[in-house]
C-alpha cells in the first residue's frame, strides 16, 4: 500500500496507534483467533519474565535480569516479542541508545535528515515536530511497537523505516543482525548518563508516589550494573565491538562530540544511512536548519513538548520530562567527588583495553 506525502506523518509518526493498538481499517483488521494468538504470546513471555530474578535498580520499576541484562517486565516482554516477530529490512535504520543518553535529540536529527525532502525544516505549519514528540516519530520497538498484546503488521510502513531501541546488541532481533539494516548508536559520558537517568527515574517515581532514590543508592546500583538495559559498560561495548567488526553497518556516535560539532555529525549521519546531502544542500542552509529545528531549546519550547504526553509501555510520560538540561558535564552539579571517582574507576576497569574513552 502506497501513502501520499500528506498522510505519511500518520503512517510513520502515529502508526503505533493505527497498527499496534487499533489496527486501522486501512491496514486490515485482525480476526478474533489471531488476536487470541497474540495474547497467548504475550502471556507466555510475561509468565516467563516473571520467573526471572529481579531487583529495584535505578528505575521506577523493578528490573528483571535475563542473560546478564536488566529491564522492566513490560520492556523485557517487548524485547522477546520483537525478537520473535520483527522482520527487519535492509533499508531500515535502527537507532540504539541507553536511556538518557541523548535519545530524543538523535531521534529528531535522524527523522529530520531522512525526511527533509518531505518536510521542509523551515515550515512549522507542516513539520511533524510541531505536533509530535520525536519519540512518536521514531518509535521504540520494545516500548511502543511490540506492546498491548499485538503483533503489528509493519509491512505497510514505507521505507526507510526508522525505529529505536534500548536493547543491548546481544539481544537485538536476529533479523536486525542478519538483514544488513543500519544501526546508529549514541553513547554518553557515564557520569552524565547516570545523572540524567537518576533525575528521570525519580520524576517517574514521584508520579507513582514512590520515595525517590538517593544519589548514593543510585550510584551503588549503577556501578553494579543494575540500571535499565544495563550494565551500562557492557551495553556500550556490545555496539562498540559491532562497529569495529562491521563499520558499514554500525555507526558509533558520542553525545559530547555531537554537541561540539553538530553540523559535521549530521552530515556523517546522513551519509551513513544512505541519504547524503547534495553539494547544493551543503552550500545552502538545510543542515543548519536541521540542527536549529532539532536544538534542545527549539524542541523544548514547542507546545506539544510543554503539555503533551507520549504513551510508552510503562505508561504516559509527560513530554517535558524528556527535556531537562541537555548539556555535557552537568554531573558536577550533583555528584560528590567520591561518587564521581567510583563511576570513573568502574569505567576505567570495564573499558580497559577497548580504546573507548570519554573526555
């Protein structure tokens, strides 16, 4: 099924509702028998994950351990459902991150870059970011696609399809690693990543009327690997190693380097996903326009990100929570010297010999 450009935003940004939840009549309805089969799949995975060891961790939910990795129960179920049913295309782009490592920013840059001919970056009246948070434009496999007892039909989504995930490389669906689709990974300095995660988790805990984590408790859990989709260092190394082995398939980016040179990194991103800027585009203002459109302040100040919400598998999240500060080095305002030293020592130990460093 082909989609007109004006309906593409519904297909790509809001297909979660159309495909995963309501199965709109445009794409065909599910039979009762098929829906029951889907429910059985989710019940099976939910029962299975419920038997795994679990701990509180740096999260608003209990974290369940599977093959050395941690995730909340609904997220782990989504990982398993995606592993069984997601069929990647060679033209797909998968954005992989740990939570709170710049995911919202990179989603916006990726979407605006890939679809720059469909949506002019200087046309606020039509651009999806005016009406949709970036998490709706580039949905998470385990948070938004494989949820709600549904196995969605993603064949109707036009290429290039853009998806995101927090899964470690080792738990990616086999079709992703076999298909040749491109993976873009964004890393962030561990102390900043931890600090942002701590703030975000406590905001969600406050919503549920749960006592917030103290920094000391959270540092202990983080350094012991008990954080969403962690251990942090193993997650990084999975994608770092994949890039060294398959540089044509995996692009490893650093948040701090992107902050220093957003223009150069947007060009690198465009080339990697097979949609490079033309000489005319480079001479014009389109790259600057993308960077400006996706800037922290620009996105934060949109009404959809002031008052809107994004539906994730663990509940509704106010869009404003995705925009706290967006700077590098904010950890110095929160961590004690001893906390910072402990994270640094753990980082040095875990990354030793891998030539992966952070400024």
